C-alpha cells in the first residue's frame, strides 16, 4: 500500500487496532486506556510495560503501517518485523499530534 501524505490526527485516532493488551478497538481508545492506566496506577505506572508487555508502542505502529501512514513490514503473524527509524519518528509525531487533538474542543 502506498504511503499517505500526512494523515490528520482524526484519521490516526480513528484507525482500527488489531487485538492488543489494552483491549481498545481504535488508536483513540488505546490512548485513553493508556492515560486511564497511568491515572489508576500513579507512581506504580510502568512506562516500559503499561499493559503488561514491553514494546507496547508497536501496538500503535502496526495499524499505521497497515494503513500506509508509515513504512514498515509485518511478519506473517502480523507483528512488527521492521520499522525504519524515519518511520518511527514520523509515527511518534503522528501520535503526539493525535494526543494533542484529544485535548482540542474541536476534536
């Protein structure tokens, strides 16, 4: 799938998620679950394993790869196989923009 130009924060937030440890169906839901976990756990929050497993950022990279928002490859089971550093940086920027959009009254 060809890479998109620059998706809007809304497009990122609306991306469907494959099965993941947060139980969320979209990136929006994942980010909300992550914030709720941070709030509940307070000082005990694990930035390395917020939902019990490490590499949790990959849960967000996978749907962006599938949608063509970033470049990367998945293995035969749908797990992240390769993510170029430039794609990781782009994905992180898209997620930060999506997080900021969650705080906008316009959504």
